[in-house]
């Protein structure tokens, strides 16, 4: 088999604007187990959108965009259903930026000769194939973007630069459903707290090798400080967490860091997590939101765990929220602008 025999059929992204899951969610609400939990999570998210004071923080972990969930997030940003994103690097760089610069993910299978895939430079994520040579171009793109920059950046600031690079260099970027680009245009901050653990890390390695004395730093302390400033400015917040990992903890901890600065911060008022992780190993990813209440991070009255794989649970919840149209009355939060005083003046 040749490479092109494996990389034929592309992954298509789920479109929440096409399929309306309100009827499904209503029926689920009268069932049991995870059906009722996803129904409760959907109506809790609806409440978050109705609450005019609440800023929605979307946390993303797992191989979500390569699996067809990129347009779900894109449409949520475009329709003012998300105010802040906290994500892993893989989702933002290896998957979103990768597709924004013209590449695709392919329908594959786990029942395959992986040695042969390796020889053909094909990477596998369970049943999805990726062209490793194209991923290398994504790494190089990160190096190219950083070559234009100097100084200390938070991941949020760096992603504004990536958005601006995409606007300048990809002529039809508006048609590519890129979350980075959509956030850039809608002033939605994206935080990637473990940025180096992705193809952006390979880009940074190449940069360090090529220009050992270059003045460019991604500062994770600045990241956390900026997210804390958003939490303080927002006051009321709700978390929608898909998967767990670093994004879940980073977003939850903004309550504690804001409290350290102000001495009087509110817990996240709403919290939803869709995950397959288990609480019994004591790790953060599977820890329940009820448990997070003991740490003072999440209010216990409006939390919902859903134990479900994200490619199923997330489109159901997001389509329900899109079709209830509560987002139409929301005021845009534009949190990126608090770091840009000139734009902030225009918005007020
Ligand atoms: N996933 C990739 O293909 C990939 C590629 C390159 C780098 N990385 C890096 O590896 C690190 C962590 O990897 P990760 O983001 O894959 O997450 P992870 O392995 O840290 O997963 C975090 C939690 O989310 C849950 N989860 C993940 N996918 C889920 C799904 N589809 N449905 C429900 N729950 C789900 C997991 O059970 C786990 O508890 C990140 O820094 C990332 O940038 C990942």
C-alpha cells in the first residue's frame, strides 16, 4: 500500500447548526444514567448562557479537533457561546492550526500494521490517520511565526500573533473554520498552559537551535496571571470542560489565584465536565466537580459530571445550546481587549 491509499477519506466536522438535538435531550431527561446526565449538563449550559453576568470558560483536552469537533467549537465562538478557551497544545497547534494552513485528518482504523504506517510517515490516533510530513510543516510554521517576534509572551498573546499570521498568509482563512482565527477576530482569549507539549514545542526547539540567543520567551507565569485577571474582571464564571488534564486544573485554579490577589473571589458558579476518566485513582482529570467544591473552586449547586466519550456528548450538548438560541441575547465579553487598553476604550 502507498501513502495515498491510506490518506483518502477525510474526517468531516460535526455541524451543530444542521442537526437539532433538543428533542433528543428532552427524551434523555426522562431516562437514567449518562442520558439524564447529558440532559442536565445541556440545561445547565443553557442557564450559563442565560445568565447575563456569567463568562463561559471552555476547557479542551483529548484529540478533539482531529476527531471532527473543531467546527463545534468554531460555531460556539462565532455565535458568542464561549468567552475564554483553555486548551492543550495539540488541539490548538497540531489540529486547529494544522487544518488552518491547509491539511486534513483522515478516516483510518486501529486494525492496521503500525510498522508500515511508521515507514510511510503516517501517524495514527486510534482510528484517525495524519500525514507526519504535513505535521512537520506545522512545526516549521510555528518557527516562522516566532521568527517575527521578540520578547516575553503569554500563550494568549502568542495565539493573537498566530491569528494575525493566519489572516496575513492564508487567503481563504475565513472559510476554514479555524478556532484560532475565530477567537482572534472575536477577542476570545485562548490559553495553552502547557504549550511546549505539542507541535509548538517542536517549533520552539527548532528556533532555539537556529537562534540560540534570540530574545523570545513563552512565560507560563504570565499566562496564569492573565487568566487570573480575566477571572477577576469577569466575576461570575462557568466552566464547560471537555476531557480533563492541565486545562481543567488551570481554569479551576483561577478562583484560588484570584482569591490570593483580591481576597474575595467567587467560585465558578456553574461547572460541567464530559469525560471518560474515573475518580477512583485520585487524579485531577477524573475528580468530580463535587470534590472541587471542597477545594473552594466550584459551587456545588450547579455542577454536572457526564461520563461519556466527547465525540458523542459534546455535539449533543452544543447543538442543544445552539438551537435554544439563548446566546442571541448575550453581550460580547471581548476579554482579549482588557490586555489592549485602546480597544477596551472603543468597546466601552
Ligand atoms: N492527543 C494527542 O494526539 C496529542 C498529540 C500531541 C501532543 N499531545 C499532548 O499530550 C498532552 C495531553 O494529552 P491529551 O490532550 O490527549 O489529553 P490527556 O491524555 O491528558 O487526557 C486528559 C483527560 O481527558 C479525558 N479525555 C480525553 N479524551 C477524551 C474524550 N474523547 N472523551 C472523554 N474524555 C476524554 C481523558 O480520559 C483524561 O482523563 C497535552 O499536552 C497535549 O498537547 C497530545
